[in-house]
């Protein structure tokens, strides 16, 4: 996107260039990013337009029996059918607020559908159109790994003075672990509130699974130093840290990250400031500290949307979050100059597994009386995960 001065007509959106590696879904990785970051490159070609009418017919046949939730990172062809759009926590709460709906079709990823199942009634069924729609961040913390990490803290005599706090972007098993050990869940918008609550009764926090959200919140929100944070790597003996380092730390950060937000770099921020005069840089708190600390605004997905909606006409913004959302915001706010912070294309590959063919298949199956791809959480896990979620819901401002 070329720059323009305020007052001139805003430029037309220009897609970022494909990755020089020409990565496609599930094919390759970007060696310039953090380990585990895959970039799908250009989005697959649009689905057959004939599927739209089939999906509409299936939804009309189901009527009030179905409630469709669409995450902000979904492609437009899916968001078109959503009864509500939002971030993961908003959508889970919306599902719980629709007890009359027999089916909750969750167009998101697996951990989101799990949360919806936990928060909805027994007579409701949560459906994920593609069971392969997972979350790389959530997958970076397995329950066995977390149990082992907690044992490491116990062996160092620190478990009794540590409270676990897990991000919504985690499995139901991790949320249940947090509930059993007196901890809570947080979102990107209330992480600071959740951490302040935790530190009322603990000397340190085990923060799961996104190290960047934990570090950014601790340092930029709570005024800690980077030295107060240590990174626990579950792939290394003892987490790669000594008992003394754990004892001195206030934030024990799990070595996890978002495969999309981890792509943004400090150079991305510096380059956009050179290219676009008076640009406002707004990034998600899952970005790395060196990116968040250079930004003008750090905000959750919902926070980014609200900020852009309230921004003055003619203002310039570079957004560091998933590209589907950035492109949507650019269309919805033609009076503002909106740029993608990264110069290469990178969608959330797992989120984009929910496409129109999968959605149509799920809706038609339900309309024909076949319950497919149901997401269920066992009773014990659901109970303790709900304990952790309820602790969060009891926090002020949630």
C-alpha cells in the first residue's frame, strides 16, 4: 500500500506479496520466523459459488435449531453465514447465551469449540466443520508437559507459591489443570486483570501457553522488568532453567507462541514508519515484545476493531494481526488508510481450514439428521475447566 497524506483520498488496498518461499497450506516453513511458524502463502482459490445457495438452504431448513459462530480470522465466505462474529471468548459466551439452539456450529478452531461445549447446556451439540482446525499455540502445551513442569516447580519448593494462569488459547485439559491448582483463565483483553488477581496470593505465575502475551502484559501492563521473566521450555530437562532462576522469577513463561503473530518483527514496524507518514501502529499482544514495545497501541482482536472504528477519518494505521481481519477492516473503513504490518502474506492456516465446502457439508449433514464432528469434553475436565473460567468471569470488568 502506498502512503498518502491526511485529507487525500485513501488508496486502494493492495495485498501483501506472497512469501518468497511460496509456501502453501501445510507445505513448508518460514525459516526467518520462530520455530514452528508455517505460512500458507496465498489463500486457496475461492470456493464454488454454487455452495453458497446450498449453505443458505441448509441454514434456512435448520432455522432456530442452529446457531453459527464465526471467528474474526475466518475467511469472508464463512463469516457471511455467522450469526455472531467475535474473538474466542466472546463467541463461547454467545454460544452459552443461546440455550434454544440445538446445534452450535463453531467456525473457529478446536480449543474454541471445547470452550463452547464447556459453557453450553447438555442438550446442545457443538460442531466443528473441520476437525483438523487446531491451533499451533494451544498444541505447544500438552497436559503431560504441564504436569511435568508443575512437578519441577514442586521439586524446587515453589509450587505452593505459584499460581497457573492460562490463556483462552489452550486445550480444555490445560484449563482444567489451571482450575485444579487454584488458577484462572485470561483473554488478551483481560490478561492484566487476571495477573493482578493471581499476584494477590502468589509470588509467581506460571503463564501458559503464549510467552509473548505473558511477557508483554507483565512488563508493559504491570511494570515488571524483563529480568522478572524466565522462559520454561518443556523440551529441555527442567525446562532449561535452574531452580534458582525459577525462584527469582515472577513470571514463568511457557515457551509457546502464535504462528501468525510471531511473524511480525521490529523491522516491520520500522519499515512501515518510513513508508507511511504519521502511521499509527497497532498490534496484538501475542506479538513479540520488541514489536509490541515499538507499537503505538497494543490491543486484543476486539480492541483492534474498536480502535479502528473510533479512529479519525484520514488517519493511517498499520495492523499487526491476522490478514483476513486486516483486509476486512480495510474494506469496512475506506475513509482510513489501513496497511498490513508484515510485507508477506500469512493467514492463520488452521483457522482457514474452515472453508465453505466444510461449512456446507456440516450444515447439510445437520439438516439431514446426521450429527457430525461433535466436540465434547469429558465431565471431570469440563468441571475443572469451568472452575477456572468462572474465576475469570468473577474478575472485575469481565
